[in-house]
């Protein structure tokens, strides 16, 4: 009887191990890393960020305070890479990789492009390293975005970099050179 139980346990373990295909069974991250990309002719834009979730909390003016520099996501500060110069909200951004910070307010967000890479959060944010800083309006959406989302919206002649969370929408117009 004891041998039969041991054999059944062994067979169960073998089946379980083959089912996982060598993958570790880690719990899902609360703010998983995401990458958003856009290719327009010879220009490639990549944004790497972590996606916090609302989880019933008050997002802006609560978990994310108004008027304070935010990493624009969770964990590491959000990074943006552009392979050719672009125009963001009427200002030229040279090709390169940068950190994207924001300062949320009720009616607008201040968008900050900074040259210091590899930051955790905004704890060591250095405004002397900013290369762009501008404001864009906030609009409300009828859609509830549970996770913080960054995506591109392309129309005939316009491209917007969108930041969406809860019922908040921020659009940064982009032009290609």
C-alpha cells in the first residue's frame, strides 16, 4: 500500500513538472512591466513602464498626489526611447533614451523629459537634468482604466501619446520630422 501511494505521488509530481515546462511558479506582479512601441517611417518610439492598478483606491489626488513629481507608473521611472528627433507638444526632442516624469494636477499634467536613466521612482529626480518640460490638458473618459496604461493613438495626420488611468486621459501630440 505504501509503495502505491509513493508511486502515485511520483507520477503526480512528474505530470506537474512536465506541465510547467520548467517555468517557475511566481505570483503575478502587482505592477507588471509593459512596453509600448510605435514605428512611423524611419522613427521608432519605445516606452518602458510599470502598470500599477487602481484596486479600489483613489488614484489622482490620493495615491498619486497632485503637484508632486511622479515616476509615471510604478517601480522604475518610465523610460522613453526615440530613434529620430520628434516634436512633442510643439517642442523638439532629440533622438535618445530619457526618463519620462509627470506632475499631475486636476486640469493639466506637466510632462518632464529628463536625462537621468535607471532611477527607481522619482526619489532622486534632478530638475537640472530636464531637457523638456511642458503642460498638457487632462480630459475625463467614460471608460474606467483599472491598470495605468500608456498607448499611442494614430489618426490620419496626428499621433498622440496617451496616458490613461481610472477615468483620466492625457494626450501628448507628437509630430515626426
